[in-house]
């Protein structure tokens, strides 16, 4: 009997977090999109009403996902992945150009953005490949294949162009690390990021000096214990310096001015409030003016005045900050942290490697979106246009994240059915 | 370990975001102000400024609409400049210059392009205004003067300067405030309260409706009208009589302290400080450093009072008991002290108090003054007692009237002389101050102070503080300080002989030719010696002509002081002017047309130009 009860046990903590975020998202989209021209509540042209439709259809999707047999996802993961890749490629032929990006299929008044669904497909394919008994993450061949699975969709997304969505695939480094990928990959990524920001911030000369100082300190510490491999350190130093130069080169010659601007604004090097930094600046003003409890729902002056562009999509968090204040925005941050940690705990208790890898994938993708979006809106990171999961306006985005999350809810629930 | 990497990154991220949000939302409060500036526009709604009436209800000042052409430089689109300039009556170069200046100031802020159009200019322009993007017409309310006199009483309004804005947060750049006169004194009554509207803007700076449904908005409240104690007819007549003369006239109603007329000459037409030529006119008035039309001689001018001061010397002597009415004092061409003489003019001698006043005998009053001071063991104590009596007449300090200009005058005390003579290194005695007895020497009074002591004499021992406010619409009463009697230190019985003396000034004394049939006037002439410095050289000028009077003798309805700079003897100008004004006020018309014509056409401009001519000149001609 006990087993039977657990058979049907869905993780309600996850589901409640999901519902709370979706609800918070909708009331803030309502505030951010409310306009004088609204013709009553049931006006399909209003953004908040469309989002309501997306939410209701998402609930249908959830029932459908939960109703399917959990084995379906593992078995058909390759097919789902291939279909997803095809849909990304198809954009180059059938895609509709919106605001200079060909990221959409258009079906009448409804648009679908395949990159939002490709994340779930990639997570499934990754889970399938890594959990394969043949795969050994320590072998270079398998490492390369894994890399390919992740990189292919990203490569198709970049030229849309939608570099923000492509960047999300970097998040898959976390499930791979969990499955035994050498820590050196994570470390290299981390050092590369440090060198990148450092070079832009203080310039090549200072970075070279710092590299030498840091390496010398490590060298002197190790000297006491082991024999020193001078060649190794020379290579590391050369690599670091080479990377530093290449950053400078890429930044100044490969990057376009708008990319440079975005970085410079966050690094505080150029303050241009009416120009390129306008979005971030207005978003900071909106959030900053919220104080403890905010200006109240529908009372945000920044929100009402449409000072923050894209406020119902990528910048929705600024509405939350303005109208609900510190308490409101900290609640949303808390909900995300809670949900992601909950997913990590669930992933760890999965019986199958497939479930665990997929669970880690879900948590990593959600975290990456949360990290980049809130960082951007609060002015900590450069402007990278990706939505805040479950909260930002958009059908494809909501459906994509719902599918991503509830496949895992289903996998988790069926751990106990198939024992 | 591998399980913990992402977990710890997630937790750290949560903490970092919480800290960032705390910084933005709680710690750094500047964002609140920024969002307000961003999204809320404050629009003020200015009420009508209160009207100003005279004591009889004649409208002196009302409002008129004025139209400013405003520009928001950024919004200006190419236009038919030729036509536009023609409508505004400006040159094309002016157009370019003003627009460029506006650009430099701010491309986004609305600024005045051409201020204060006339009605006809406005009518011609308003039809075509739709063609000129970036320009619009703003209606303002300006003062409309129904009289051409009283500019020193009324004051004027002008835009607030930065000092005022700093001191008083009510005012914003470009708003108007009363400067000088009752416009300044009763600014808060007259201006009312401006209304405020908060308007929500969008990021294109467009209005999108009231902020928070207008719960913070307020309606303007209209300024209150005020009624002045000024008698416009008397005021106007006074100003006419003072044409081509310098000095001041102030008339009071002794029973109330109400100011009936307050003439400062030279004066200017109040309408000069309204409209497009305002600043040009103001500069002209401001830089006239010789005639000083902006200097209110009647409130700020400090003059030696001359002989009218003798009435006070007499009153103090009587109060101090150093003289009685019967004692007669000899005068042999003046008062001798030591080896010096305080000169006097020809009159019969010896004289007692009443004829002493009527004939203005210097020797008599010098004697009384000296006895008053010497009654006390030291001249210091004597002077201080003497001063105490004078202070009780409102002299030697600000009077407390409700106009924002004035001076203290000077009634010296013992400290003053101690300093001047370096006491105790050197000693000083009463004769050193003897000129005070006849209103020369160190004492100086403003014409307003002179009329105040005259009113106190008329009232036989008390005065009301002079004031110009008769009634504030919507207020029950005027301030209490204007409705309480201020008693002098002199007992009422001592006033009658002095008043008799002032009456005899008209009967047979120094102003006997200025009698008005049917009115019993009491007065006192004055001829005040005075000096100025021109290019560092001290020179004596023709005496000031001074006169104080009240009438009728037993039921005083008007007290008046007239001061005519360099008008020579008292009855030559000041006495005549006082006589005409009393007749005008009490009888409503002038019977002595010859006298009136003499004063109206008389000019002292030659006299005034003498010291600046660079040529040697003779005084008192």
C-alpha cells in the first residue's frame, strides 16, 4: 500500500513553486502591459490576456506530459532531439523575421520559437547519451560527441541571430561535471571568464603583471614540496597571456560597437544614460525606486510610463522590483533558488543516470536563465536578452520551460512506479 | 564534491542578488528621486493675485492677461521664419539668436521666447500658431495699474531670484513675487496658494494622465483682495504737488494710525515695471543715482528734523519740570554758550513757551533743553532721560509699520557722545549737544517718524502705529499691534500749551499766511541746515523746507509731515504743500488757486543741479 501511494506521488514543492512563479509573472505582466486603450478584460489583443491563454494551455501541456509513459522520453529522446534540430534549421527557410532576428515560425497570430523547445530536447539527448553504458566521460572521443550534442543546437541558434539563447547551452557544463567531466574544464572556463573581465576592466599590461604575480606565488608554494616543472608553468603563463591578448583583439576588432557598449556599461567604463545604457539604467531606476514594499500593484510610475523597454518580457523583473519592492523581488529570487535547489535534490535521488543528467540539465538551464536575466536587469551583467523562466511574457518561452520542467517531474514521479 | 558545485553557485547567486537588490532598493535612495523626476511632471496652477483698493474702495491694482511665446527648442521644425518674425515684430537675426540661446540653456525645457505680447500681437499670432511646431503661447497674469501714482506704496512684482528660491521653497524659477511696498508686505495674502497637479509621463515625455488618479493634486486658492488706508485722491494730489521737488509727504489719521498718503518724490509710474519694457525701465530707475526714484524718501530718508523738533523739546521740558508756561527767555540774536552763539532770527523778545513755539525762538528751546539735561548730575544721565522721552514717540527706532522699507533715524544716547568725544579721556557737557534742542545736530528722523510724533501731539499723548492695511478680504481684523494705543512718557496736560503754540504758528507765527478759512490748523515750520559730500568735499546746501501739522485742532482728522529737500524755509514749500493737502482732505476742494498753481508749477530742479554743476554756488537764495 505504501508503495502504491508513492507511485502517484508528484513533487508538489516543485509544482507549487512553478505555479507561484507563473502567477507572479502574470500579475506583473498585467501591470506592465495595461494600457488605456484596453477594451475590457477579455481583449485578446492585450498582452496580459494572451499570457493568460498561454498559462491555460500550459496546464493542458502538463496533463499531457504527465499522462505519457515516462519511458517515452528516454526512448524517443534521439528523435525528439533530431526533430528539434530540424526545426531550428527550418527557420532558415520558413522562419519569420521579427525585429531583425529569424527566430520564429508564424502560424497566423501565434508565433513559435523553436529555440525555446530545443533546450528540453538537448537535455533529453544529453541524458540519453551520457547514461549510455558505452559512454565514458573520461575519453576524449565521448567528450567530443557530448560536446557536439550540446553545441549543434547552439550553433544553429547563433546565426538567427540570437546569441543570448545560444549562450544558455553553456549551462550543460554542470550536468557533465556532475557525471565526471574533469574539473579542469570548469576551472578553465572560470579562469577564462576572470581573464576576460579583467582584461576589459584594467587593460593588458596590468593583467600580465597580475598573471605573473599569481603564478609566482603558486610556484613558490609548490617549490617547498615538489620538484618544479618549469615547462608546465611556462605553458600556463603563455596560455594566460595569449588569452589576454586575444580577448583584447576580439573585443576591439571582432566585436561590434554595440557589444562593446554593453560590456563597457556594466563595467562602468562608459555611462550613457540616454543611449545604449538606457534599458539597464531605467531598469535600475525602476527597481531602486521600489524601496521596501514597492509602490503597489499597478502603481509603478516607471512601469506605467513605459520607461523600461521590453518590460513585460526580458525586463519583467523591474516591474516586480518597482511595484513590490525589496520584499517582492527577494521573494522571487528566493522562489528561484528554492526551486533550483529542490530540482538538484530530486536529481540526486533519481534511480537512473538518465533522470539525474536530465534533472541536472533542467536545474542548470533554469539557473542560467535566472542568473543572466536578474543580473542583467539589476545592472550586474551586460545586456543579454533571455527571458526570466515562467515569469516573462511569451508563449514559446512559457511552454518550453513548462515542458522542460514537467518531463522531469514525470521522470521523478515514475521512479517509484518502475521499481 | 561534484554534487555541491552547482548547489553552492546557486546559493551564492541568491545571496549576491539579495545584496544587489538591498543596495538598489534600500541603501541607495537616489533611485526614488530619479524615478520621480523621470515619470512625474509637476504642473502649477497659478491663482489670480488679489486686487488692491484704496480706503474708499477705488480699485488701484488688478490683473491683466499677458501672453508669452514659449519655445521647446528640440521640437522646433523648419518654419516660415519670415512670417513668424513679422508677427512677433522681431528681426530674423533676433529669431536665430534667441533660439540658439534657448538651445544652449536646454533643448528640452520650455522657455520664454518672446515675453508679454500685447493683445493685438496675440490675436494675430494665435491663429497661425498651429504652424509653428515647438512654439506655444502661455498665458500669464500681470498687474494692471489703474492709477499712475503710489508706486512706492504699491511696490511691484517680479520674477523670483535664486536667493529667494533658496530661502523659500514655495517659489520655483520663473514665478512671480511681490517686491517692495504692499506687494511684498502682503505677498502671502495677495498671491493666494498655487495649485499643483502631478502628471504621469511616459518615456517620450508625453502626458498619460494624472499621477495616482490625482490624489496629491491641489486646487489653487485665489489671492485675497486688500484695502489700503491710502486715500487715492490725496495721494495723487500730494504727488502732483511734489512734481519737480524731492522729499516726502506722509499723512496719518491720528485717531487710528492709518496712513492717508505716503508720497515719495521723485516717483515713477507703476505701469513702467510691467510688460515687455520692464527690465529696461527698471535699469533706468535703478541707475539714476542722483534723483534716486527707487529710494523711498518718506520711509528711508533720514533728515535733521529742524524746528518741528522744538515741540518735543518743549514737551520734555514741561514733563521734567524745568520750565513753566509763564517764564520768558531773552533772545539777543541767539543763544550764547561759552564764547559761541546758536543764532536766531528776528522776533520780539523775551518770549514764553507758547509764543516761543509760534516764533520758533532758538534761544528759548536751547535754554529748555540745557536745563533738561543739566537737571541730572551728569550730561550722560540727562541725555538718556531725554532720549527715553523721545523713544516713547516712536523715534530712534523702526516704527513697526507694515511696509518693507524704513530707517531708524537717530536719537543719540550717552554712549553715542561718549564714543564721539572719547569719554572718559575727554569730558563732554550739554552745550556740545545743544543743536539737538532745535532739531539739528545729531538727531535725525524720517518723515514718517515726524508725522508720528505730530500725531502723538494731536492725540495729546499717544499714537497708533502707522499702518497701510485697512482690511484684508477674508480676514476678520488687521494685526493687533495696529489697534493698541502707544502712550508717550508725557502727561496729557502738557500737550495743550504746545498745541496752542502750534496753533499760533498759523495765527500770527511763521505760517500765518497759510491759514485756511474755517479750519483750525496746528503746525510747526522747520528750516533744516544740511550738508552733503560731493567728490569727498563737504558742502552746505540750501536748507530743507520742513513742516508738520495736524487739523482740526480739537478733533484731529489728519496729521501731516512734509519734507522738501533744499526748499529753504519751512513755509516756503513744505508749509504750503501741507496747507493744500489739509484743505484737500478736509474740504475736498482747493479754494486758494493761486497758492495751488504756485506749488504745482514750482520747481527746485535748478537747486538740485547746483552741487553737480561743478561751479561755485550760493545757497538759501
